[in-house]
C-alpha cells in the first residue's frame, strides 16, 4: 500500500541530511519521566489561571505530548506515547480513560498548527528544559 515511515526516513536521510536531522530533532522527546506531568499541569494553571476547563485540557494534552511524544502529534498512528503517560494524564485531569486523552490530543494536534498556541505551549515547557533528556540541551557547568 503506502511507504513505511522508515523507508521515507532513509530516503530523506540520503537526499537531504539537514532536513533529516531537523526532523529527528523535532521528533525527539524532551522528557521521559511521567512523574513530571503533574508539574506541567501546575505550570499551565499558574501561567494561564483564567483558562476554562476545555482549553486547559487541550493545552495540557498539547504540552504533555509535545514534551513526551512530539512525533505522535504529527499524524495519527505515527508513534504511540510512552507507556504510563496517558494513565498519569487521566489521574491529573481526573479523566475517565485513555480515549479522553486521545480526544484532547487530537484537538491539541490541530491547535498546534496555530503559531500563537504553539508559543503558549512553548512558554509552559520552557520551565521544564532542566529535566530534558535531549543531549543537545544539557549544559555542563564547570
């Protein structure tokens, strides 16, 4: 049927190494420990205290998936969120089950195409760079 993503990646790597590296960097998760998710929710509440529950849910899904599984926001089925992420999201937001997470994540994916919304997500996540697992963001102090 269609090309596999790994095949597309190999072609892009050969044809345009710069674009391939940019895509890899863009899809690389920033955070790995689910224990940070409640702090992300608190940061959203602190940064945007007047946000209603629906907007808060969309922002929360956008922030968590941007930090833990950015590739899964590109298109459904490209990548799954790491195990445990949706469970913690449900606990924090008191959602019933994983389909609620999927619902808000699909809306968040669409919202992230808006530069203003993307900037708001970045503003929340900026405070979590210190926990980043990306090697290119870890600074050593001598």
